[in-house]
């Protein structure tokens, strides 16, 4: 069903009444309650998991550094071949 509001906007309506908008301080309090609720869901990793995750990240970083270093050497060689090295 479509209903025209007092300000001239046309909006879709359902049988459910609109919720009252919270004021500024109520919204801040709601936000803080939601933050604490989400923080209660957080599971901290065990020491063994933390070491494993750290090793995976460091390994990935080393592999990416090797790839970038290899590409740097390749592009340096290509540029030297194409443009020559001045003597």
C-alpha cells in the first residue's frame, strides 16, 4: 500500500507502525551496548594458533618479497637490454 506523508513524500507502508527515532544520547548508548555485545563474541586464539598464524603471515611476506625482487631484477635486465647501458 502507498501512503502520502504530510511533507509530500510518497512511501510504501505496511501494517507495522514506525519506530520512534532515538535521540542523540540514546543512539550513543545503543552503540556502546552493541559494541560490548560484539566484543563478548570475540574468541582469542591460543598460543599455538597465534604462533601458526604468525608463521603463515611471515611466510607469505617472504614469498611476496621474493616475487617483487625477482620482477625487479627482470625489469632491470629488460630495460638495460632495450635501452643499453651508457659507457
